[in-house]
């Protein structure tokens, strides 16, 4: 049981003990920490004291507290290369990580001005919006919404769930090669839904990207808006 000593409060001692255990590898990157009650009993402190210590560790970037998922030691940051030929699965494979994508929602809608501009179509034209969530191994890395021009991809709403990747989608329509035309990168606070889906705290800002992919003739094929877990990924911009 911890006792107040040398001017250090109980929560500071808990924070320091756990920090040392993380650095020493007792809890390796990606490991799930014991439940809150178990940790409180382990250190002989109240749950409020433990929560203050955990908040400090989260502020230091040593842990991430997932809403309803538990508390995990922050893992190694994944380098994600952005270039003319960016491919999600290939990027993760190069880093020895397994990629997986889940389609959450498919909706036929009309293009808002920003989407229309990115796709070089008229505002109000029909597009297919595909909402998805992607993993790197067991960690949720990004939540994205892709927009495809309906005129270019007839019947995609009925077929999209059968494809495992964007490359497979385009190949089914005879497009065997495509490239990244442009990428915008900013940061912002996540919405409640984004924080829940990314399993990150609401206080942690996300990396926000928009991008446009084009065919060999430079005609836009699709565009996307994505939120990335900023504690799990870093972007590497590759110049051609």
C-alpha cells in the first residue's frame, strides 16, 4: 500500500510506478492494463486517485483509454507513406501489420459543393457514399467516408460490400491503375462518434485528411475524408 512521502501525493506515486513499469516492459506496447478496480486494489488507493494517475499517464502519451474498451499501453507509431501510389494494405504490409476494413454504411446521395469540386462533377450529381473503419492488426487506425460518382460506377451500391479494398472496387470496373492526385492534412478534435469508433479519448485530436484519386487520364475516380488516430500513425510524405 502506498503512503504519502517526500511531498508526492498518492496519485503521483501511482503514476510514477505505472510509468516505470511501462518503460521497463512490464506492460509492453499495445498491452491492456488491469481493470480499474484491480489496479486500485493493487496500489491500495481509491478509484478517484487511480483515475487522476491514469489521466496523467494519458496526458503523457503513455496510455490510451478506450471508451468501453479498457486501457492500453500506447503502441509503436505506424509510419504511413503518402505518395502517388498510396495503397492502405500495401502500406501496412510493408510494416508487418495486418490490414482489415469493415464497411459500416453505404448510401446513395447527392454531391455537396466540396465533394463535387473534388470529383469534378456538378453539385447535386448522384454519388455513392461508403462509410468504413480500418484496422492495423487489432488497433482501429482510421474511419473514412469514400465518395464515388454514380455515373462512373453503376450498380456499385449493390456490389461494394463484396470488395475488400478500393483497388478491388476499381479493378471490377476495368480500372487497373490509379494514382493519388492530392492530399489535404489537418488536425481537429474528434466528434463523439469518431472518438468512440477510433477507441480514443474525446480530448485527443485526430489527424484529418481529404484526398482525390484519379485514373490514368487524370479523371477523378473517388475522393475521401478520413479521421486517423493520431497516437497510432505518422504520415510520411514521399516525393516523386
